[in-house]
C-alpha cells in the first residue's frame, strides 16, 4: 500500500484541487491497482478544510499542533499503521501530476526529492518569476528539497527517525537524517507538482517566504537604484 500525506492549516480554498489531483495520481494505471491512501492532516483548522477533503475521499486526521513537522509526522504515523510501504508528501496548496507517484517509484530509491513549478505568478512582480527561472534547477541532479514533492520508503523513514517537530524546514531535516543513515536519495525532475506563489503562506521559512523576500529585494533595488540589493 502507498500513502499520500498532506498537512493543512485553514486550506479550504486549496484543499479541493490538491486532493482531487492526489486521487488522480492514486488511480494511475501503472500502479497496477495497488491501494493508495490519501491522508490529510487538518492542523488547527477553523474552516472547512477537513470536510472538503473528506468529501473527496481523503482520510482526515484533526490535530491541534500548528506545526507542519508534527502534522507531517502524524500523517506518516497513520500511514505506517495502515501498512504503507511508500510515503509521498505534498502540500495543501499544491497539485501533483497524474503520474507523480509512478515517477517517484520509478526512481527505485530510498527517497526521492522532486522539483516544483508555479501555477500562478500574479502575486509577485515579473522580476521574481524571472529570478526563479534563472536560479532554480529544474533538472535531474538538482539539490532542492520541497515538502511539496517528497517521497520516502517506509523503512528509510523509520530508520531516519521521521519528521522532527519543526515549524519550518522539517523536510530539510528529514533529508539530512536520511543522508546520515546512508539512504539512497534520488534528486529527480521526473515527479512533477505545481505549487502556489501566494503571499499568505503557512511556513515562515518555506517557498512562499523565499519568494516574498526576493520580491522585497527587487522592490528595494528599484527604490535605491542599488543592484546589490538583489540576491543572485
């Protein structure tokens, strides 16, 4: 059995598209009918995130941690209890490709770090999109780590100690722990996801925060006329 784990905090606006995409990936014919559980961890939600996800066929756990590391770990624990052999992680503001799970498994690795694309750049000035295109490595052999596109075998996850209870960079900490135990990690551009460039991001030091900081640097450079204000 395979599992897709999605942490969510007040994501009623996005969780429907996220779960629908995950369900399509779960039904891919190349999985040969292997069961896939889509698990949404509704963390401190005051909206209809859980109800929407449940109506679309996800299994929903409700917790009150307001901590993405705790939420991912909780979802992983539930998946392991159900007998999952592979844990795939994404985010509530992300849509995975139909062949996402297939491509993770095709890597035949202990863990797979995938890349991301952005489906809507409108919250940012054009220079931010150009910066992303210039500096982001969308190719095999990249060294990006995204909780929105991460897969790991159940065995390696347990051996690495699972997700730490961190408010951000929990994905980086897990990959570092996997490296420490000698897990085989594939840095692949094959498993595809599209994520949000929104400015009302949830993780304080996640992708959204990074984009906002880049935007601020460009705007500051426009005001001061100092190109050194823009990070390479």
